[in-house]
C-alpha cells in the first residue's frame, strides 16, 4: 500500500479540519485539490484531544470508502458522535488538536496465541481483538503513549473489546495487526 507523502498528510489534516468546521460552524469547506490517493479505499481514524486529553476518536479500520470521504466522515463523527463525550462546541474548536491516522489493511497474526506478543512491534503495530461476538481496536500510537509492552497492549485491546484481558491467549479470539501513518494538526492553524 502506497504511503501518503508529507504534502498529502497536510491535505488530510485540512480535509478533517474543514469537515469539522463546516459541520459545527457552517464555515465553508476549504478548497483542497486532492491527489489520487484520496480516491483509494483506506481505513482511517481521526482523534481529537483537548489539553492533552482525549476528546473524541472515531474511524474506519477497514478500507470501506475512498480516503477523502472516510477522513471527513471520521472527523465529524469524532467531534459529534463519540459516545464517550458530548459533542464538540464551536467555542472549543480553537483548543482542539487532532490526528489523522491512515491505516494499512488489518491482517491476522498467523502464530500460536502464546506467541502473539513476540510478533507485535510496539509503536509500529495497532491491534484489533476480535472474538466471542465483539471486537476492539487500539491505534499504533496508544501503546508508546502509555509505555506498554506487547502483552499489556494485547490486554488493553481485549479490554477495549469488552473481553477479559488475557483472552488474547485463546484460539477463538483473533488478533489482527495494522500500521498507521499519523498526521497532526490543530484548529489554531498549525498543521
């Protein structure tokens, strides 16, 4: 899968910011000339933070729509539809920072469950735990942020899925890995 260039990362940030501003303030979306990569189906997450604290995070782990549309939809959903937080208000925008994380396609770890920690590179891989009728995802940047090792990362991903922490050791729980390109910005104007 082709990586985005730094310039395309700036476009991704502008697209996310523009979608949120348009939805919340009705400010016109910026005219952004998108490159062909934005027409490719890609997974993406948009994470909003305020004063270093999570304010919203929504996305699409799988490539279900063109990247440009996915960025806009994820950005608006992170601002207004994350069930853990009230919707972002107009006056909050200036204090928000955000990340656009463009994902590779998740692939199952092909090893015995007890060997899974050895195949996870903290800081490079994001995880999906899937099984027993539920799933949960943590982005690649989460584990280093909390100083987690691979086993702790697996435990927290299972917990995010609503599963017992150590369920990653079970054969009927699938663990998938993916990578992400992270682009940051703020509503204060920096990209």
